[in-house]
C-alpha cells in the first residue's frame, strides 16, 4: 500500500512540475494570463498535496 501511495505522490509532483514548466513557456511566448492561471493551479495542487500528505 505504501508503494502505491508513493507512486501517486510522485505522479502528482511531476504534474505540478509540468504546470510550472508550461507556465514558464507561456511567459516566454508572452501569454501572461495563461502563465498566471497555470502557476495558480500548480500552487493549488501543491497545497492540496501537502495537506493530504
């Protein structure tokens, strides 16, 4: 059971990292609103992950 939980948390952390990378790419292409939404969503996921952990 612990291994499954660890895998789920690693997947969630990779998703959060992907959102942060996509927001950096959005900033590069001067899409400020999209970058802000992606960063907020990534931070929300991170907070939820820390609360459930």
